[in-house]
């Protein structure tokens, strides 16, 4: 394959930044954490992950939604400027560092027991449906952004969405050379341009943003605030790491299925967990939310078919720049919801399609009652359950519960002779 130029690589990196940006900045917006710190931590966390995984896994780490309930429980309604905000933030920092440490402990345990035992827990009849569920669970947010404006159904939003989708399809199917690798970027550009005369664009975020984010005293106060290891915060936040580790395994499996490599074995699931845990601990130290592997960027891999991990590292550097230079981040924030929603429709759909591909390639027989039962329960629980309270503010996502149910059933139910289709 012909080596790509620096400009081409930068453009490919920008696509990944645009894909992760909306979800990454939404978490701090909802929890009271700072957006600039969040973007900085996402970029650095991604680089930490790549260093730990020997630069082999094309994964981007962004803000985790799973920890939001715990963070909000500690932060409450307090926001920067309130007398008790830094005290609450210090408790959140300490709890996230402990959450990262839990990842590290499990990574060491998996290294000791061996990859093979972990792999037996995740046969194709479990991983395929789980990957399908990952895409479908995300699809609702994409549809809401694509077809609604200010909470109401909007034909103008639909028109923008259709334009973006047609642009992405046309570039993916008909474009040649480097242009074929940039359907997401062209879709965003086309959608953004048409949104300007339609009144969807708002550049308030650009005008309000500081040029150098970390020269802002409020942001500096959050960064230098020392973590405090408070029992209530640790109990509210840290146990969530046990749940998100299951989702992590699903994300790494999905990423490997897209790329065509077994990252569970090489560089090893213990390394990916370690990288995720260290990135989360780093984010906790600086005042950002917990990091997690991002399906949006896996969707970009599936669309562009460019699996070079160095492109993800370029995106990580861009994320750091966005965290440092507030005006640039403000401009990306101004991309209208119908555009990002249309992009989400494509990316999340591609993730589910990868799950279908796993089932097809594994030649699983869905005339077999065992396979049918496992897949059926994973689909209904994974899609139908949003989150289930476990204890206090700790919840388990439908995805994690579906993974547990699928793993248990695959271990308990005997595999018959008809489970796999014969040639």
C-alpha cells in the first residue's frame, strides 16, 4: 500500500477527532467537569493506552458515560465558582484514581491466569450479538440528533441528515484514492455548509472560549486541586470499573473484528485493560472524567478501512491541542446536531454490521436452540435495559448485564453437534 503523505495523515486524524468530539465533551457538560481538561485528558490518555499496548491497537479513549451517575452523585449541583466545588472535585479525583487502579489489578490477574481462559468466556455466539447491541444502543442518540431540533421533529434537520448521508455514501462508494478514505470529513463539511443558511449554526462557543484554556484561573485551580480519597466517593464511583471492564472487552473485540486482528491475544487484553486503567487514573489526577474505548472511532475505521494506529495517535495530539486552545474546540462544538447525528447513524450502523459479520464468518446455526436462546436474551437485555440500580448510585448498564447473561449461558448450555453449520 502506498505510504500516505503528512497532509493525508493529518486529515485522517481530524476525522477521528470529529467522530469522538460530541460524546467526549457531553460528559463534562452534564457532570460539571471542565471540557478543556476533558479533551486534554482524552488525548493524553489515548497516547498512554497506545504506549502500553505497543502501538498496535487503533483505539481512541474518550469520556466514559458509565461513570456519570457516580460523578454527579458526588459533584451534585455544584459548579466551578461554588464554595464547595473544589472539595467535591477532589473527592471525584481520588475515586477515579481508585477506579483506574481496579483496572490495573484485573489486568495483572488476567496476565497471571492467561488469555486462553478469558477467550473461552467470549465465543462468537456471545461476541457477535454483543457487538450488534453496542451499535444499536448508540443508535437512539444519533436518530435524536439527526431528526430533531430543540426537542421537536424538524424536516430541516431531516434534509441536512439526508444530505450528509448521501455525501458519505457517494464518497465511500464512488470516490477513488485518498478521497475514498475521507467520507466522514466530506459529510461534515457538506452538512456544515448547508446548515449556515438554514440557521442551525451557533458560534457562541467560539466567542466565549478562552484562547489558551489553561491560562484561565478556574481551570488551573481544577488541575492543581489535590485528590482526596473519601469513602463515600470511592464507593459511588470506583465499583463502576468492574462493569466497564466487561464493556471494554466488548469494545476491544469489536475493534479487532473491524481490523481483522485478535487484539485480545496480541498485544493482549491485559495490556488494553492496563492502558485503559492508567488513562482513567491520569484523567482522575488532572480532573477529567474516566476514559473508555470509543465505538465512534471504531466506526470510522470500518468506514474508511484505514486501520493505522498512528492515525489515532495523530487524533490524540489534536485532542490535546483542542484542550489547550479553547477557540478551536469552540469551533468544533458549533457543528450542528443534525450533522453529528447523521455521522452517528453511519458509524453506529457500521459497528452493528461488524457483529453480523462475526456471526456469518463463524457459520453459527441459528436453527440450533442454544444459539437462538443466547442471542435472543443478549439482544433483548442489551437493548431493552438502559441501566439497572445495583447499590446506591452504582448501576449496571444493559450492555454489561447482557454480556454477563451471554457468558453464563454459553458456559452452562451444552454445545450440540448442530451449533455450527456444516460445509
